[in-house]
């Protein structure tokens, strides 16, 4: 499926882990090495930005929250 991040970055991914990896790899600055660490940091940054709660328990829950809160959106198959 195709997605768009809230900054306009577009990418394709089939699984929640691939979605997180695509977002992680697109970022100019990488504060962490592992995707799991990035997910925890990303959830915290998103929450600070808009005051909503983002899961960092696993990739699937994180992506569900990103979609729910409009950080990413589906733009096609």
C-alpha cells in the first residue's frame, strides 16, 4: 500500500514494520540505531507535538495510532 507522512513524504509498505522502517529511513536525523528505539522515540515526539497518546508496544499498534491521529494516511494500494 502507499502512504503519505504528514510532511508530504510518500512511501510504499506492506507491513507495520515496513511502514516504521520507511519513516525511520526518511528522517534526516537518526537519534537511535534500532527500529524499536526509534519507535519509542517517535511515539514520544508525536505525543509532545499534538498531545495525543501513541503506542510504542509494537509496530502494529504504533502504525494504528499514526493512522488514527493523522500522522500518516493511506493514499492507495
